[in-house]
C-alpha cells in the first residue's frame, strides 16, 4: 500500500473516531443522496424534508403511522465549510411557482432533528428521543470519480479510449478521436496539445451526457461540473492511446497528462471521499430508468455499467463498533427508480423489477458483504394523477397532468397551462424483454404510449391557509421506513 493510501485511511479513521464519540450523546445518521444526470436529487431532498416536517399519507412509515414521530425541525448547518442545501428556495419553486428546482451542481448539506417516542419491550412509550439526520447532496458525476482512486493514468486511459469506440459513444467522440490520432505520447510535453485534448475530450463527455442516448458512465465528473476549478491544470488533461501498463517517459506528453491525472485524484477525488463519502451511514441512489429505456439499448447498457461502478465505490457492509471507529461502512443502500408518476400504477412494480435487474450483480456483492440493499420505484413529488379514458368501447388507464410549456406529444405543443390525459403505455412484465431492443415503446411521439420523457409541471396543491402544504408522492413511506425506520424504535 502506498504512503498516500495509508495517510488517506488514517485521516478517515481519525474523523470517524471523533464522529462516533459525538454520536454517543447525540445519535446521528448521515444520509447520502445522489443520482446520475437528471434523476431528481434536488426534488427528492426537498420532498423528504417536506414529508418529515409536514407529514402526509405514510402508512408504511411505522414511526409516523403509529403516532410516534412527534416532529422534525431544521437545525443549523452542521459543516461550516460546506454550502447549505437551499431548502427554502426549492420549496418555493415547487409549492408557489410550480416549477422544478435547479439541479444539483455541487455538494451541499442539510440537518434535520427528528423528535420521536421510543417504545420499551413492554409496549409502553418513554419520553421524547431525538435523532439528527444529516442529508448530504452531491452530483452523481462525482460519485463515478471514486473508481479512479484504484486506477493508474495508463489504466484509465486505455479503458476510456476503448469504451469511447463502442456503441453510441463512437459518434459522439469523432472530433476527439481525430485529434487523439495526432498525439504522440512520447513527444515532449505541450500545454497547447494538453488543452486542446482536454477541450475536445470534455466536449465528447458533455455531448454524450446531453444527447438523447443519455449515457451515464462519464468520469471524470469535474470535467462536466468544474465549478471554480474550470481552467485549472488539474482539469487540463485527457486520455492518450496507450497500453494499460505503459510507462511514461520523463518530460513527455504522457508524463504531463499522468501528473495532472494524479493531482486530480489526489487533490479532488480523495478529499471528497475522505471528507464526505466515507462518513455516510445510509445512501440512496436515484435512477431515471425510463429515460434510459426510451433512449435505447446503448443507454441501458451504459446505465447498468454505471450503477455497478456506483455500488463498487461504496464501502458497504454491516457496521460493528470497531468498523464504525476506523473504517465506517454504508449499511443500507436504496436504489430508487424515479418518475414512477409517468406510468400507470400497474407498471410501478414492473419498473421496480427492471431496476432490480440492472443492479442485480452489484446488489448481490453488497448483500454478501452484509449490507442491506433495497430497490423501489418512487416519485418523490407526484406530478400526475390517474384517470380512465375511453377508446372506442374500451377504457384505458391514463395519467393526467400539466405538461411544461414547449413539451410535445406527436404534433401537439403544450402551453404549460392545460391539463391533459395521456396513455403512458405498459412496461413489459418480464424485465429482460423491457431491457431488450424495442422492448419499451412508451414514447412521446406515439406508438404504444404517449409519455416517454414528457415533462410535467409540479402539481397544484389545494390547501387552506391553516394547513401545512404536503407534496403528493409515490412510495416515500417505504423509502423512509427503509432508510430510517430502524433508528426510530
């Protein structure tokens, strides 16, 4: 093990000892919330806070259903060095303006304190008990970076170049490939060549992320979300066409790229893991399965690969007092297929089964290590309702909602004001069929369904001035029970 690795682990252990000592007096759960691009992380956290503070229909969240959850209140920001999650701004967007909040572009945190009544073995309630919930929000693109910690620059280059030549990636990477063919790894280092290569490589990553194919496995994440690092030498590198075991010659372009890659891992990826990721107790990974199904087999295969990489990044397993002190683990992981409200309820279990198939291999490894892994189809904020529509003599189950302005279904363009009913189509009962080419036809341009990736506005809530606004949802009670239920007994 390298000296840098030993130092990395020692810092994690030191931070863990301090946190465990503090948790002895004030029990705390650190919940990580992440998801790949456009999965709905900001909406989920906003809905989570709204649900815990205002309640709602939560029959399967036992502490609430049994009347033991007394209340939840926001508390001061736990970490002065991390931005606070803008909960008030996001609630205003959803509740008053009926628009979706801005997506996650940086790490942020929020602290909630839950007051609840615990029970003895004799069924008698004791006094109030408190649980602190720290919610950590971070872009899923950063999560995929954690796999870089175990790879050399040459290994990462060889894998990235090979992947860029497969499937849909090939067409997105043409410009970068053309420049890559002109680069000699043994040539003297050149700032001009490094910058041009980095710019073209970043353009390829952005095109792949933003295209209809919605590819998911696209590290390094800071290339897509650079923040204040934009233009930094740590982001001015790119893969070269080298063998996985290639050795860089002194002063070469290869050596220059390798040095910057190593700095990226050392100064960006490792601190993120140490300061935030390694301290998590629970994790939810949000996945837009419908978008991948709508985009086609390349996007589905890429999503499956990304989800496997995501779970490999976790230190998962059952926590003991010793592991909590020196090597904390994520003991519960929830994979959630979002936007279930885009389907009729008859397809919700099918959506769940499809996601379960996508994470099957990774799930088995995590469970072998002692972690609990759950898969759910959810909608943190339900933007539609179900209705019946007649087509000839038949009645079809449709969903009704208000499409965002400019959305299209066939030749119809929506204004953002009218409510419409659309037939979403049915997901196949067999996940293997759904994941095969042509297995899902729920697209906005007709065929067997009219939804696909149609975007709906948040719902209009009908409530009096004396009532707390409660966002409608699908299966958020099951989410809360899995992630927090055992801590509220």
